[in-house]
């Protein structure tokens, strides 16, 4: 692919396991396409199985995407940013409390 001969395992995409994920995705999509083709040509009952498998795969990928997003939110950078925002909010709340009840003037 995009690897140089000196770094065969380095991924230009930037994450480990990308080749395996791409290979599995490619194999799955080809197998599903072959099954759908067989269903369209020779056995229409197979199309229901194609749909069931495709929807199950989509559901699994959506769950994994959610897990990935949650993991990203738990990164050190995100936790640090959240703590910083909480400190800002706490400071604003203390400031508002010193000024009186909710900052009402009148």
C-alpha cells in the first residue's frame, strides 16, 4: 500500500489494526455482494438473508462507533479540557454567589 520498504508495518492512516480492518471489511462486502448476486439470479429467498446480515453488520459497526467516540471522550486531553471547563464554571459560580442571588440587580 502506502508503506515504504523500510517501515512495512507503519500505517499512513495513523492507527494500528487498519490493514486488518480494511481486509475484513473488503472480505465481508465481497461475500455479501456474492450472496446478493446469487439471490438476485437464482434464489430470491437469499435476499432476506442478505438484508439480515447487512443490518446486523451495520448495527455492530454503529455500536463500535459509539464505543470509539466514548473512548475518545475519555482521553487524557478530553478529561483535562473537561476539568478546565469545570474549573471555569466553578469560578463563575463563586463570582455570582459573591454578587448576590443569581446576579439580579435592581
